[in-house]
């Protein structure tokens, strides 16, 4: 599996995964998705196997009063490619991009009924930080999760302490 940054010629395959992962009413519009992947304060990572896109993730960052913060816009794996560690690796890639951009924390919304995604985020250090009712649609709540990002020095210190 190859993990790389997005290129403009990836858009059609990327949007096809968006349509395969979500009901039409919950898909990002093409225009909005294009804005996300072209945003200079964002990174879009692609997972591909033998030239075929298997998933993607988009993280965006901004300066807030407490410092630089990143937001995971989406992390999607094609239904045929799930349960193979692709989501885990895409999460690692976007966290790295957020860290490189200077983000001190990263957060997201996840549908409260998406147990697999919630398990992934919790397994990688994300903490539940609340719930937003009717976030996706009436009766469709989102769990808000956040993770503090460590810089490379802090990560190395933690890894040394584990040995």
C-alpha cells in the first residue's frame, strides 16, 4: 500500500470513494470537496494499491486563541478495503501533517453509530470531548473527539521511557 499526498488528477477517484462511503444526503458536495483538497492550510492523504485509490483523509488546521489546532474533515476507506489497517495509517499521515503545520491538538466529529471509527480514534489516543445532537441531520448525533499532539522531541522522550 502506498500513502502519498493528493494530486489534482486524484479528484474523480477520491469523490467516488466519498459517494461509496456515504448516503447521498451526507456526502460533501463536489465544490466543497474541491475547496478542501485545494486548501493551502490542509493536507489530503491518499492510500492506493497498485495505482487504485483505496482511501483518503483530509486534515485542515487554523490558528485559534490557544494556538494552532487541526480538524479532521474526513477519513474514508473504500468499503472493499476496510479492516486492513488503511484507516490507521491514513490517521497517522494526517496527524503528522497537522504536527508539521504546528498544530498542538487535533479534533473531529464522528457519527455516534460509527462504532468502527470510534474504536479507531479511541485506540489512537483520541478522547471523547462531548456530543453534538442533530449534527449530521435531525436525530443523527456526532461524538466530538480530541487528541493533544506531541512534537517529535516529546514523542522520542515517550518512546525512550517505554523501553
